[in-house]
């Protein structure tokens, strides 16, 4: 999968994909992430990309021309499956969307700033608008990093048995059960006996019970989600 990210602060996106699972995905050739500086596409003086809102009011709006210059230049060499605008008023991102996106080939993510981007760009170029939750970030970059992380680890071949996504929270509308590692006892706090029993059937049952209990206690809302 190739993901292009269009941003006015490309520096913010230098390290999030350079570690751990996403780093491995890149090394295996399964994921390519390119960060593109929107300012490279403006024709205005001093690399201006935003301007005052028509109608007045506080806050600047990202202008349509640099965005269209950038996208039309990128589209000469890319066939995007989706052109995503990251915005707090978008559709809420969740594990189901991450699964769907993990099967796409070529994505363009557009990070908003200031009061957002000119509505005409949204109307005529954007195919999906996504928010990562009900709070406002100062720009779309960190949201883009969240999306790329959630999607990247689900790309077929990225995770192995050891890191399998099948037991993740949310993957089956359940939170993940508690986990333990060595030592068996620390300050008198013991690991549940059953996990040391070697009986995998019992262990699987215990984990399923714990996942259900945890979900009922913490997130009953996801239990009956489809
Ligand atoms: Cl995608 N962008 C911004 N600026 N804030 C957000 C968001 C996105 N998702 C939640 N808050």
C-alpha cells in the first residue's frame, strides 16, 4: 500500500512511521508513506497557503489553489482509491474502517489546518472525510499518523503469529483480556493459576470470559455493535 500525506507541517510526520511494526511494514515493502509539503505547490508569494475567510470571522482558511495544484500533480502518477480529508467534522474512524482501508492500494490523506479548507475542495476532490474522535486537534497530521498506524498494521503480511491482530481489542467487538508475563509472582501479586496450567482449552475459555467481563464493565456500547 502507498499512502501519500499532504501537509503544511511535514516535519510533524517524520518519525511516527519509523519504528516498530510500521517500520517493519516498510522494510517488507508492504507499506510506503510519502509526506508532501503543500507549500511546494503554492503560486502565492512567501509560500502562502491560507487566507482570511469570506464573510469574516476569526481564523484562516486553506486556499483551494495550492490544494488543487498539489492533487492534480500527484494524480499524474497516482490512482488514488480514496482522497481523505482529516477533519473533526468527518466520519468517526474505528477498527472496522481501519480493516476496510487496509485492503486499499493507494491513499491520499489531506491534513487540514487553521479553520479548515475551502469547501469547494471538499465538494469536488475529497472522497471521504474522517475524524479520529470528538475533540479538536490543531491540525490533521496527528490524526493522519493515527490512521496510518491503525491501517498499516492490518495490511496483509505485516503482522505475524506473534503480533496477530486477531486478538486485538475491538477486532471482534470485544476488548482484549488481561495479559501477564514473568515473573509468576511479584510482591506477592500472583499470575492467575489457569494461565500457568498449560491447558490451552481452559486458557482460551478464561480469556474469552475475561474479554466479555471487561467489555461489559468498560464498554457495554460496543458489545451489540455490528
Ligand atoms: Cl482528523 N483533525 C483535527 N484537526 N482535529 C481532530 C480530528 C482531525 N479528529 C479529531 N479531532
